[in-house]
């Protein structure tokens, strides 16, 4: 089983601050996805990163895939209350196994006005 | 498209009863996944289907759990008999070519409480 460790588990900051959350594994993934989940809803896909070292930007969110494709980070600039939610990373098995996405346990992010 | 549709949204049942959760995936998606989410364990993959065929059910906790996908537009997850430890939010998700980077589209989930 390929494990994804996310840190921090919980983060509460003030509106306007910057933050970075991390997703780490000892395994290599062929691609990695980030999702945001709001209370009472299912996770929603934010981005997929495929190439080692790849950086993708989505407005104030910057996603980076590690060179070795074992880790990823999400940086949020000038956080807004609307960014509050559970951020999940998920990896696609690179070994050709039959399992679906492996999810981390997520980072619970609260942006206080 | 209305997205992935799950029913019911909430289910409260007594221990020992049979529970059936339903899912309608996005039309055209060829993979369907059932996940269970708890605070302690996060999102756990229970089973997934590709072109209506079960591919990996290694995440199904025990024989009390079963899943079917009789056609491309419908799947069920059944728990019989249910136990309090089965209480969780159950998500269905569908995808097109997830191994090529296609993302999952999740339903809104079924919150199951077994008392």
C-alpha cells in the first residue's frame, strides 16, 4: 500500500496570510492530484500534476510536484475565508497496480476573517 | 450533467439491518469507485469498477459488504448486517481514464449512522 502523509493536519490562520501544506510519500506516483472538500460535500478536484518538478498555478494557489514524483506542496497566497476546507492529495499508482487513487488524510484549513 | 448522484444523503439504521447505498455515475465515465471516509482513517477505497467489472475489492472490510454495477449508469453498495462501526460517510466517484490523469468526480456522499 502506498501511503501519503499530509502536514500539517490542522492549520488555522488569519485572512491575508500565506501558507504551505505538504504531501509526502516514500513511493513514486505517476501523477498526483489535489482536492478540496467542504463540509457535507464530496472532494472537488483542483489540479493534477504529472511531471516531476511541475508547477501549476490556480489563481492564488500554487501546486508543485517534487522532482522525484514522491511529494507535492500547495502554497496559498493571501488566504481568504473562502479557502477554508479540507485539502486532500491523492496519488495514482505508478506500479501498474489495480488500486484506485490513494488519498492522504488531508489538511484541515481554517481561514479566519 | 448533474454530476455523480448518490442516495440517500443520510441513513440512520439499527444494528443488524441491511443498508443499500446507490450511485449514478457521470455518463461516459468508465470507472466507478466506492470510498468510505472517517475522521480517524480518512478516505479509504472500498472497491472500484472499470467498464462495470469489479477490478479491486481488496478494500472491502469483510463479507458483510458487497457492491454491484449491473450497468454503466448504476451501482450499489450493500451492508448486511450493518454494525455501529460501519458508521461513516460513503462516497461514490466516477472517472474517465484516471490512470492518464483524469480526475475523480465525487458525489455528495451518504452519511450512514448505525445505532
